[in-house]
């Protein structure tokens, strides 16, 4: 007697059509929930509910900056986009960056102030805590961020970083080594970069 194998079950030839039909019906029943989900569509992610809160906070900070701007710093939105700002920091006196004008880009997340803004230099700067992409190694822009902080305080902290670099937590270790081993050489190079890129 000739038999066929369907999976691990041995069936008589006359039973094959019936078994195949049952298998097909069961497969479609198993797939039905998935088919209904695909037909219905997966809901799109909703916009963060607190984006309106973020906008209100950003507008308040912009007003405060106008009323009481931090020393040697300014900032404001690019065009009509309140979540994208440009900032300016004047090189503090009595440091290698004195006389320089440094531009930065600030991007606020939709859940600001519960998450920190993204801030980076767009002006090239020779600094152990700022890399070639303009990224800044500053704790309050990372794990030490608090909703109580403001852009005004962030800009003042960055300005202080120009006066007092932190070679113990460098973003560019090579520059940190020069800073620690040959301060005069470090300061000379920093001034050269100011003349070349920030004036």
C-alpha cells in the first residue's frame, strides 16, 4: 500500500485532500488575529503630551534671558522654531579664549525641562572638553541635569568651562595632556584657534 508523509503523520492517499484542507483551515484561523491587526493598522505614536509644557517653559526662559541676560552670553530661537536656538558666548577675559566670539546650537527636546537640551559649539575651539564636532563634556548636560536648571545657567557653565577647563574628564585627551604638561603651549594654540576661527 502506498502512503505519503504529511509532517510526521503517515496517511492513506485518499485522506490527503481532506488533511490538507484541515491544515489550511487551521492555519488561516491561527493567522486571523494577525490579519485583523494588519488590516486595522497599528496606532501611530502620539506626540508627547508635555510638548506644550516644554514650549511654555522655553518661552519663559527666552523672556528671562531678555530681562536678565547672563554675562557675555546671548541666545534666542532660529527663525520661528522655538525648539532650535542659536547662542553666542564671548570669550571670557583673562583666558586664552578672550576676544573670541563662539556660536553654539541649542536643541530642546519635546519633554524639556525633564530632559536636557542638546548643546554644541558650531565655532571651532581648541579645548579639552569640546571635540571636533562641537560636542561638550559637561555634567549638567548629561546625568547631572535637573529641571531646575535653565539655558542661562547652562551658558554660564560653558563660559566657566572656557576659563577653567576640566582635564580630568576630557573629551579630547590629547589636548588635556598638553594642558597638564605644557600650559603655555596649550594657551598659545588656543589663542591661535581664536584668531583663526572665532574673530
